[in-house]
């Protein structure tokens, strides 16, 4: 089933849906993905993917060993107890969540749990792997390997890197956010909030597969690619170094380097990636407050 956007045949353009082998518009994604450079034009994945299946597909060992996990705080939890449970230092837990080791936690609060002791670093314009490594007193090659980067140049502003063994400089207070006006972003899609803030500064917005996804603000497209957890995804760089991330997409209509205006249709909502239990967009903001974070789970968002 698709939403009303697809019910009106007059609204369908030549680039609105996928094309079948007979060059006819199709209402379902193709069974095979077409990749040109870094651009995934379409992909149809199984409803259930296991780590073993992904390992066979991508030819690597279990990627779960290097995931950042979302942990919901339970009654009686403290930073120290959580750190002990995950075999991490309290400092690692605190820095990853912009809290102190003595912070009082709230039941139901979501914390990011790194797979190893270290630091989360949000890449800024002008950053290099060698400079990041020097800042946190680690080896540059370790950053590349741990984050599965193709090379030291395989980074964009807004990428969030795990720095294994990293030590926070004394003058740094963690990942910073710029203040934006309330009108800077629009909602990336119509739908219902199904998950509040979780890693990394993300909110999930659900609707039917095929629901249009729009650029939340004007900017330049960075990545248009695939990730085993978040499926097809797009990142866009905006003014002030702020980056938005749109995950679990069914199809994508932009490519790296494209300039987009606020409200431009960039993709269709889907359920690609192992983290997708239903059709939704994983909407993430790096460098600023997520505009969807102010809504309660269950809130339905639409355009007036």
C-alpha cells in the first residue's frame, strides 16, 4: 500500500518511481539495485536480515561488534553501573552522551553505548583524519580501520566517528551544537513519531513505504549510499556546518554534489537496513538540535 501521493496518477512524474525492464513505471522497488558510482537508484531487501546473512553478502565478519548501541536507563542505573555492565569506563559513557560521570539519570532516558572505550567525534569542515588522530592521541590508521573508511580522505562534515582509545583534550567539552532559528528546518516527511531521540541525535518518523522525503533545509548533498544498519541513506550539508541524515530509504533521487532547496523531494520512505522494523525515516541532525526532538512519541506531523 502506498499513500495518497501515489493514488493520483496525474502526480506521477518520470522520476517518481522505479522503471521496470520494459521501461514502464513500477509501483514496487526492483529486486536488484542499480549502482552508478556512489548512487543507489533502487534496492529491495529481505524483510529480515541476520548478521550472518550480511556477513555473507558483504564478505566481512559480524559488524555488530563495532556498533553504537542505544540503551534505555532502568530503575537504579548510574553511569558507573552502566559502564561496568558494558565493560567500559564511566568517562566513555559520559563523553558519548554529553553528561558527567556523576549525572543523575532518568528512567527511560536513552544513552549511546560505544563498542569500545574512546570518543565520539563529529567531523567538521576542514577536519582530516591525521588531525583528529593527533587531537585524541591515537593512530590515524586505527580510526580508518575501526570506522570501515575506504581511506583517510573518506570523510564528510557531519560524519560521526568512533575514536577507539581516544582521550578528550582538556579544553574540549565534547560535540557542540550551533543555535538555529525555529524556521531553519521543515519536517522531512509527513508521518508519526515512533521513536524519540536516539543515536546519533536522531528521531524516527513513520508512514507508508513510498512516502516522499524532503530536504529539511537547503544545502549540498554529501553521501548517497548504503549502510547495513540504516539501509539507503542521504546526508546533506547546510549552512553553519550542520548536517542532516535520512536513513532507511526506498529510493533516492539526488546524487553527491547536488544543490537542494528546502522542501525538494530527495527520496522515498522505506525499510532498508537491519534497523528498520517498519517503514520510516531515521532523521538525524549533526551540529544542531533535532527539530523533531520537541515532539512526543505518537505525535502525527503533516504539512499545512
